[in-house]
């Protein structure tokens, strides 16, 4: 029961955060750089947590298919989408760090999901 509640709540929260971080900012906003940084710090972790939730949901339904292939495909897709969105805003070094931190958060979310599933 805890596992399903965890997956649905984290999926909905991360989907909401991804949606909110992609809302357009007004051009005359005084803190445009601050808004870009906040959207990155919200968008990257939320998108990786959403991918982790999708992987966990697919893991329940697709036990016979090779799960690692599905995990790698979804992870590569999310990494590509996030990096294409951020490549025009950041240099490669901060972008690599942001993607590394997002990947770590996604892996931590997935490990919590696996732990809750086992209990």
C-alpha cells in the first residue's frame, strides 16, 4: 500500500513541478536569470523523479520483458530531453553537473521505490 501511494504521489508532484517550471516568463521580468536558475533546479530533479516513477510503474507491469533495457531507454530519453532544453542556457560544465545531480536524485528515488516495494 505504501509503495503505490509513494509512486502516485511522487508522480503527480513531479509532473506538476515539470509543468510549472515550463511556464513562460514575462519578458519584462526583472529577475529573469533567477527565474531560469529556479526553473532548472525544479525542472531537472522533477523530470528525473518522474522518469523514475514511470520506470517503477512499468516494472510492475512488465516483469517478463528485460527491465534494464526499459530503464536505460527511458533514462536516455529523459536525459536527452533535459539536456536539449538546457543546452542553450548553460555551459557544458555546469550542464554536466546539473545532469549528474538530476541523475543521482532519480536513482535515489528509484532505490526508495524498490525498497518500499520489497517491504
